[in-house]
């Protein structure tokens, strides 16, 4: 299966190599943003505090 994938990517020239890298980088950024939101979110400090 890996050889079929590499052959298909080779036939598509530079676009075949760019799209998987773009998808993986966007997926990594999404996971990093989700982890940052879940573990490093603080309580909002808007409004008057008494």
C-alpha cells in the first residue's frame, strides 16, 4: 500500500507532495490549539471584581 501511495504521489508532481504535508500540518496545528485551549485556559477576568 505504501508503494501505491508513493507512486500516486510521484505521478501528481509537486501537488502530490504538498497536499499531504498541508493536511498533516493543519491537523497538528488543530491538535495543538485544542490542547492549549483545554489545558492552559484561564478564567476570564472581564467585568467588575468586588
